[in-house]
C-alpha cells in the first residue's frame, strides 16, 4: 500500500509540475505551437484544466 501511494504522489507531482511549466510557457512548447500555426492560448486551456483537475483529485484523497 505504501508503494502505491508513493508512486501515485510522484506521478501527481510530475503531472502538476508539467502543467504549471506549460502554463508558464517554459521549454520548447511555445516554439512547437507557433511552428504548427496555433495561437499561444492553445497551451493555456488544457494545462489550466489539468492543474485544476489534479488539485481536485489531490484534495479529495487527503
């Protein structure tokens, strides 16, 4: 049971930090989106939803 929660928390932390990083437009995501011809707000919508969803799941399990 301890291994399950350890892996779950590590995965949740990784996905949360990834979503926050993409919301702050770090890394090569901006270049990728602009090269594909999409506006930058395309990055914001799914990543904001991801952070909110993970926050809700994390607060529910505690």
